[in-house]
C-alpha cells in the first residue's frame, strides 16, 4: 500500500509538471532540455553496467542538450537555421576526446556515446517540430500524444491484470499480455476519438492514425527499453521518479514513437518545416 501511494503521488506530480510546462514554450524548452540531458546520462550509466563500455557521459549529455536546445530556438523563436550548426563540433569532438581517455574498446565507447544522443536526444528534439507544426507554438498535439500514451499504458495494465493470459513478448517482458495490449488499444482509440473535439489543430482521422502509431510503436518502444535493461540485468533505468524508475522508464514509448508521428505529420500530412 505504501508503494501504491508513492507511485500515485509521483505519477500525479509528473503529469502536473509535464502538462504545465508544455503549455508554454519557454517552460517546455527549459524542462525538456533538462530531461534530455538527464535521460542521456541515464542511458550512459546503464551502458556502463556491462563493464565493457565507457561512454563519454559529459560531452554526450551536453551534445544531446544542445541538439534539443538549438532546435527549440530555431523552431519556436524563428532564429536563423545556422544555429543548428552548433551541434556538429560537439558530435565530432567525441571522436577526438577518445584519443586522450586511454580506455579499452575506444570505438565501442564512441558508438555508445553517439547512440545515447540518437536514442534520447533526437526523439526529444523532434517534439519541438511537433509543437510548432502549424507555424506557431501549440501544445495540442503533444497533449494528445501524452493522453493517448497514458491511456494505452493504463488500459494495458488494468486489462492485463484482470484478463491477461497470453504473453505478448515473454522473452523480453514476461508481464505483458495480448489481452492487455488490446485493452490499452481500445482505451487509446476512445481517448483519441474524444480528443478530436477538444484539440482541433488536426482532424479526427489524424488523431486515429497517431493513436495507431502510438499503440504499436509505443508498445515496441517499451519492449526495446526492456530488452536493453534485461541485457544488463537491471529492473529500472534510474531512480529519479520514486516508484516509477527513471527518465527512460517514463518516456520509453514516447522516444520510439516520436520519429514515426513526426514523419506522418511532416511528410504524409504535408505539414512542412
């Protein structure tokens, strides 16, 4: 019961902070710059646990943070696109710094450092473009993003707990079931349908497409993070959120689904940069 209340309080605070910060461009930029840096550091700490990898944690986290921040400045404040060039020196500095570290497996270290930027930094960075897909800052799509993902998780947990018998992917996540996934999908579609009346920046059919992407790719993103953690024998990616684990545990579905939603909005829907 104590753990339940801890999880409930953390979840409520997490949702409140996330929705409040996303409402305004400045608070969103500040919060997600921090989240990007912390999430990247979390990824690197996990990578170190196998004992054979030593990523460049500081420069990698800085590079991921700058990737997010420069794109936020470009998309939200319409500065010159040349601001995006700042990320290039930091990425290639990773190769140069490895010369002086005297670590084993230097290119493995470089690879994991860059992988952290790609896995954590790139998806969070793409949120800037989703928030400004009509030319002005609007939290509607990202709010919908959150609500659908949370609905999928909640529906899957409740349905899986009550009816779950057939394992979805037992090798990676023994607790997930097909029944839970179906329950999560149904609740997600209901929420997406209802949101179309509240968040009219895109049409109902677009919300349903986005819901489909989030249901499928979001679930796979959860499994990908579970695979990563299972490979190094850890339960949670971190402990920054009491009762819920770390940044990667809370954003695993979003990290994997964001590039797919971004592609749909900007290429298929012809909402150009």
